[in-house]
C-alpha cells in the first residue's frame, strides 16, 4: 500500500441572489420574484499527497471568464492552491441570475461582486474539510431523458433566420410530433458518469456526476431554481443514505456534459402537460437512481494519483461586417421602445454589441486525471458529437467532458453543424466562434488528456 494518503474535502457555498435580479435563460429579460430552491457552488477538493485539485460546479446559466478568474485568484491567495489546479463550471440552469450578458439580460455588478467570494469561500471550506478518503468511478446510462433538439425538416418548411437568410437546413426545437419532421440531425449521449468519494470509514463524502442534458425547465414565472442539477444533488444523497447529520455534510454535484444540441423534449411524441417542477423531479430521480446503482458497483481505492493540465487556445470570432451593422442600425431605428419585440430586433441588438469585438477569442481548455478516469473541460455549450469523439479517442477510460468550464465562449457547433445552420450557429454573443473552433478545442483537449495519462 502506498505510504501517501489520499485526501478529499467537499463543501457548498450559497450563491442565491436577492429578489429582483435579472435572470438568464431567455431572449427577454426576467426579474427574480421567488426563490424556489437555493443556488450553490458545490466544491470538491482532492489531494494525492503531491497534487491537489479543486472541482467547482455552480448553479448558474453561464459564468464569464473574468468572474471565474477573480474567484480562482481569491481562492489562491487564501490557500496557495494554484489557479491552474481549479476547474469552475456552470450547470446551465435557465433560472439563475444573469452573470454573462446575452440577448436582453445583462448582469448586475452587485451580484457578480457577491458571487466571486462565495465561489472562493466554497473552495476554502472544502480544503478545510480535507480528510483521508477513498475514491472510485463508474458509468451508467439514462437514455430516456436526452433528445437531440436539431431536426431536419421537409424542404421549404424551415423559417427564415433573423438576418433574412434562408439557408438553414435544420431547426432547433421544432413543433412536436409534426408532419414536417424528418429526423434529428445528430446523436445523443446517454452516459451518466460518476466520480464517487467516501470517507475512510466508508461513509459517502461526495459524488460528482456528469450527464449531457441542456436543462429541464418548467419553473414558475420569475422563479430562481437550480433545475434538475440541484434536485439530483439532493436526491442522490438521500439514495446513498448520506444524510442524518453527517459532519461534514455529503455533497452531491451534477455537471453538464456536452449538451449544446441536446434537451429533454421528445419531438417524436406529443407533449404531456405536467405540473411545475414535475419533469425536473422525474429527471433528477431517474438520473440519481442510476448514479446510486453505479455507486453500489464501484471498487473504491485508498489512493490514486492525480494530474491536471490546462492551456490557452486562440479561436476566431465571426464578427458583423459594416453592412451587417448598417442593417442592424436600421432595424433598431424602426423599433418602438427599449424592449425588443421581434427576433430581428433582438439579433440586430446583438450585432451592435459585437461590432467592436476583437477578431480573436482566447480561452481555457483543461484535462484532469483521477487514477484512470479522465475529465476534459470546455468553455462552450459543446455539441454531443464533440463529447462522444473525445470519449472515443481519449487514452483514459472512462472519460467525460464538463462544458461551460472556466469561461463562457458560446455554442461550439462542429464544422458540419455550421454548414447545417440553425439557432446554435446564428451570430450573437451566445454563438460567435468560427467553424474551426470545435476541431481546435477537441484537439487541445485530447492533447492534454494524453499528457495527464502519461503522468500516471
């Protein structure tokens, strides 16, 4: 048995906003009027005696790189944990405060100033909770709740895009069970990946799960909610019988995999009317049940080695031309007020906000090894094809990808999906990377996975 001790610590930090704050998740701004369930930064720190890493999953729609970097810097100042040994990601709940401006939702400075130390505090508290631990991993499947949302339609049935173009060959979120549907334009990933940590005496300490599902939704108007990500975190703790006043408390965590083109709607079937939050609970229960089943089959280890690498990549941006800007100015000049009513006005406003952007976006890609488990981190709303390709080519088994990590760089369609067009490719602050960004990020992630695999 190795002489080194494997340590782990977990903690949550409350990041619930005040009522009245702007909420992300739609093309029109909404104000928070009710807290349905509290939001958290859920933190897990692992230490093999030589390498210490922190994994943080935040109940947020998307987090800008500047906020994440400040949280990492603050945590580093208090703990000396290197900033390149921290992964901080958003879940992509669509009922959380705006932290990154897009469409008609803009962040409020007061909330960002509150968010930064709360994330840092979560890392510090997880480090305070470090204790001897055991670790293991496994993979299950829940295929019934993931559906590709980009569909091929019968010729002539796809609407004009917001810029007046008619080149889209797929439609995002088409009418359900409609006669014009042909087939989904891509696959799904049904995997539920599980990283589980126990105290030395076998009590559950934490679980980080990963599932490629955009979000579920079905909240009340103006409700703040962590969506199924938060419900999973509570449900899996109950299923593992990890409650009962455990000190420190068990921390469940659900990270988003590669869900840029995946949601919870079965477009082949007619819709079913459900009560608010009912579908969230169904998804959370089913995914937590499978994660608990996998947990029961895991062989836990007293010690494994860790490694983590990151690199900065430069990606091209698709920016508006002078003609695009002139057209956008005209569209906005015809509007009736501050609130933008039409899809054309909304995208014209995005054009105006992007007109002075740099043509290059620099962002982070990461890879982590925990024993033989691999984790890749993407800053984008990553398509499932990218996640499946990384899993297939990774030298580590199993491997999964955490999206919306360390930055927000918008959607990441593959070059093939750029050719198909559709919502996820329409130029906006939510989709601006060029068609070669996906191959660059995938290549960089695999290069980093190779590096951490060789260190084991």
